[in-house]
């Protein structure tokens, strides 16, 4: 009986190892090839940093405005043009350049916290609040373009997986932003602005290596993506 059971046990063990290997291969499919790995890491970095900055601006109402309720209302209002103005921008200038531009606008908003007061109707708005609203509009625009951009960068066979895991990274960033504001801010008042400004710079730099996708056919498979990269290098 023992000699008869051993081949069956070996076959079962080999089957388990084969299944485990297939599961691992599926889990790390976004890192399988050099070009896809570079795209995945760049987009993961972008979504992580964008999530942190987006929610960091949303949660900074108490520090940037004397009326946090007015601040929250206005941060919702400024997202309306952010969702519409990006349409002609990406249609004319592509995806990469507007994303990088919005990231550096955010850096400028975080780095220039002015104390001048202006009035919107009868409500006083500080200069830092106005800059924060411009930053919120910029980060919302960058977020929208990233969704379009990443859907065109990931090949069709892994697009759903790439998009969903990228959004997971944005939620990791958003989970970190309250700790930066609530724990780091009271100790060092300048720290949240420095962290979020640096995050905007890093996100912009992470976008630069990505290829432009305007008027470029979408890759269907990972092999198609790698072949297109090889042809681009040879033609260059």
C-alpha cells in the first residue's frame, strides 16, 4: 500500500507546488517585464502621493481657515471646474504634461502660504486658504487625468488589476494624511506643508519617465507593450 500511495502523494505535492507557482505568477504579473514593472511602480507612486495630498488638503481646513465649514464647502466647489477643464487640456496637450504641471502648481501653493486677506462676497478669505483651494483644484485635476492615463498605460489583459491595485495605493496615501496633519503638525507647524509639497514634487518626477499616450494605440497584451518599447528604442 505504501509503494502504491507514494506516486499519488508525489503527484499531489507537485500539483500543489504548480498551483502555488501559478498563484504567485498571477499576483506579481504587473512586475513581470521591465517596461510593465516601470509603469506599475511609477503609477503606484503617483497614486500613493496623490491620495495623501488630496486628503491632506481636505483635512487642513482648521489650519488654513478660521471657518472650516466654509473651507470644506469651497473645496467641493473648486472640484467642479477641475473635473471639466481637464477635458480640453488632455485632448490638446496629452496626459503627461498636464499631470506634471498640476503637481508643480500644488508645490507652489504649499510653498507660498500668504497672510493677505481677500473677501469673497462678505466672507474673508486668507491668502493661504485661496492657495489651498487652488491646490485642491489642481490635485483633483491630476487625480482625474491619472485615472485616464493609467487606463491607457496598462495593457488590456492586466488593466483591471493595475487600476484596482493603483487605487489601493491611493487609499494607503489617504490613510497616512491624517497622521501627518494631526500628529506631525502640532509638533512642527511647517511639516505638513513640507511633506505635501515634497510629495507633489516626487509625484511629478515619477510621472516624467512614463510615455505619452495621446493618439497612441492601447497595448492589448504585455508582450505587445514590450515589443512597442523595443521598436521605440530602435527607431530612436
